């Protein structure tokens, strides 16, 4: 791929803007030799203003989403993309979120520019478990786990029952819920269906991948081993 296209795809600017960067001599090889727009040089050998390039296409990353950020590229207010380097929003193919978390939900959020991987992760066939910790307004009644595990629970205005889900009671108002689907506001609606209300929600795990000690608001790129870990666990 010609360098001008590579840099435009990585979000360094439009083709026109990137072409100017070449004219200004801002794009060099590792030894500082100026490169030209139609050169074809390996990603690792290119520098912009002396800095290595952003990660190549085929990028998947994990963000510890804080509450208050929306999973969108253009909503008003704070966006999850505000927590990533600004260029990441301009990449082509787009770096999209893998599913969504509500604005007020915190925790593990994945992004990828790999459409095939995205479909593998969200595919009902993969049935990847997603683990949520919920803080509830009311004490649990005690019958929720059986109902959630039944495979017969219907959410309001839906006709297909939910797949069995696993509820662990952590305290009267704290629960860990593992689901293998991704229906709209699923966790909040499940607790609403049993007369409760979720006051805080955090996702700690997707598939075999956990947030571990990644601080809130921070992200890291996933490598092939991470992706294997992610896909290894089935619900
Ligand atoms: N279920 C919800 O209700 N909200 C989320 O953000 C994720 C799952």
C-alpha cells in the first residue's frame, strides 16, 4: 500500500492533508530519510515527526469504560472515543465498539476494526459469557436466580425467552450476573422484570477476558493471545 493511503487510513488526515505532510518532510524512515507519498515501506519503518506510526490496521483494544461515557462516535456529551488517541476515531476501516454499554455502565468494552472478528465475538453461536456486577436499589427476594436460569424468562414486549443466565448473590443488594446474549439494556431489564432497579452496573468479563488491573479510563491493545483468551470461554 502506498504510504499516503496507509497514513490516511490510520487517521493522520485526509489524503490531501497527508500529502502535505510528505511535502513538509515530516514522514521519514527509521534513519530519518524523508519518504514520499507513493513509497511503499513497511509499517514499522515509518516515522511521522520522528514518532513510530499508530498500531497497524487489524487493531483490537480493551477499554475500562468509566460511567458517563456514551458508546457512539457523534453523540453529544462524553464519548468513549474521547478516551482513545484522537486519530483512532478517524481510522479506516473504522474502529467500532463491539456491542455497547449504556452510558452509565462501566467496565470492559472492546473495540475492533476487524469486521470478521467483531461478528465472531457477538455471534449468538459463540455465546460468549458476559459477566456483570449489579448494585440494586432493593434487596433480592431470593427467587431471581431460579427465574434467570430457567430459559423461560420473557422481557417486556419480547416474545423470545432469554437464554439461561447465572446469578450469584454477593450481598442483599449486590449480584453478579452472567449472560450469553446482548439484548438491549438486558441486565437492567432483567432486574426490572423482578421488581428491582439497577443503580450501578459494571462489566468485568467478556468470554475468557477480564479487565484485571486495567485502571478506569485506560485502554490497551489486544494481541493474538488475548484474542484467543477472549474467544476461549463459551457460555
Ligand atoms: N445490560 C444493560 O442493561 N446495560 C448494559 O450496559 C449492558 C448490559
